[in-house]
């Protein structure tokens, strides 16, 4: 079974997007990854103009289990 998730925006907005995404197949691995991302973003610095992009994917079978997670800060404002 495999899954993928993507979210971007403010930290709160990204968390909302992750919560709204439906994962097909066995959601147990995706739920654990979502919990990990939530814990990481809970300590993410919050300030005006700071956003985040999250990519997560994973696969598991009877013989293997893997996950890839990327959490990157973004500047949501344009400097002039």
C-alpha cells in the first residue's frame, strides 16, 4: 500500500490541508506520518510571512516499509 500527501501555506493552513486529505488503502502508515508532521509543525516558528511546504509519501508491504517526509519553510511575502 502507498500514500502521498502535500500541503503548503501558513503552518495552520498546511495542517488543515493535511487533515482534510483522504488516504486510500490502509491509512495506518499515513496516520502515523501525519502525527509526526503535526509534532514537527507544533514547534515550527510562527511569524508574519513565514509559510511551510510539506511533502510526504510512503509505501509498505509484507516485506518492506518506507517513508519520505520533507518540511520546508517558505517566505509568503514578497520583498520590494
